[in-house]
């Protein structure tokens, strides 16, 4: 048995005996010694194993502290995100007890590390996907959205399911407000594929569970989508996706004009649509006050796409039902 394995075994005995504080402090001291020696492998193995033991024992605060120490060690070692380094972090993230406050800071720190030393400026997609999925499973909708929008090819399915489950607690006519929380941010990050996928998944379930809405199929060479005559803002989003793929500024302007009354009722889509107009159709924004990521943060963190601050419940405020239009 190696020196590290013996150390971990001793601390495991203490944890099993309920000596959590002593085990936590000893793990910290020994890991600090390895860090000073630049023995990164030993420090990471000790911190990862120790944190895992404490988290599994329900000691979220102590385990979370070692998790943060681990990410700090990654930064000092200038470790790059690879299967092993990410695997340690994801295993620890999954081990956190529910509602442990340290978890959100851990997520923030690991995303920042992956951004600094990896190839993705907004953070590693796999880390975003797992964090977003866990938040979605815990009904932390706003945190889930922020991460799933920057996730992997598997993220649109989970995000669409989150938005639909959230919508199912609200009035039928609010469907566009919820699917927009996936479609618009995906477009803002340049991810047309995921925007289309989330739209199709959401409307597919909508058609299955609320078949009386009377969907119509609209196709282009690159995609197929559903249009709901009784839900004008859902129409708008569907046709917006088609316009983005065609790159037609005239079509985009016509859409905004045709649905102007309905867009005005929402109010909070103006800024993201202005950004989309510039990104995809070359329509310059006269004075851009917020950088892209700030705008996404405002929309997703505060429920801005639904026009309301974060409510106590998961409900999003919505305009009154609109009459059917084609």
C-alpha cells in the first residue's frame, strides 16, 4: 500500500468513527504539504479521495472545502481539462448532499478553471451539462438553464424537458415563454442546432399532450418545425428559426413587424432579438449597452424572458391569451 493510500485509509477510519473535523483538518494539512512540494498528483489524489469520503458521510461543508481546495490545486498546477481531471470533479459534484451551499461555489470555480486552462472560453461543455442536469433534477431551474445552454449535444433534450415541466404548471397560452428560455439563449450563443432541437422536443411534447392546439408542419431544406395558429409567439419562434437558417434580413424584419403586437406584450424579448438581428442578419444595434454574456445572465438568472423577477414558485409571468392568428 502506497503512502497516499495509507493516509486515506487512516482518515477513512476517523470519518467512520465520526471524527469529521479531525479528518478534515489532517487532510488539509497533508495536502498543503504536497502542494508546497509541487507534488500535484499526490495532492489531487488525497483531496479527491478525502472529499469523496466526507461528502458520502453527509459532511457537505468539510467535503466542499476540500473540493474547493482541489480546484485551487488544479489552478496552481495549471492542469488542463482532460478525462481524468474532469472525472474527479464530476464524481465529487454528484456526491454533494442536496442543498449544500458550497456546491454552487464549487461549480463556479470548476467552470472558471476549465475556462482558463481549456479550449472553451465559457467553460467546458461537459462540466456545464452535468452541473445543469443536476440543478434541473433538483428543481433549480435558473441555475440549470445557465449551464445547459452552454452544455453538450445532450443538453437540449434536458433543457427542453425542464422548460416543459415548468410550463406544465402554468396556463396553456404561456408555452412560448418557456420554450423561448431555451431557443433564444441557444441562438445568442450561436448554437442553431440546439435551438432547433429544443424547439422540436418542446413542441413535440406539446402536440402529444395538448393535441387540440392544431399544429401545422412547416419545412425548410435544413429543418422541420411545427406552427400553432392559436399561439402566435410560438409561431414567431418557429419562423425565427427558419429565418436564421436562411439568413434573410428582410424575412426577419417582416416577422418582427407581423408579430409586433404580441412581441410588445412580452416586452423582454426586444434585447435578445436585437442581438440576434445583428448576429445572423447584419442589422446593427444602434447602441449596445450589455455584452452578450451579461445579457444572457440577465435573461436566465432573473427570469427576464418571462418578464418577471425570480418568483417564489417556478411560475413565469405571461401576457393574457392572444387571439389566433396565422
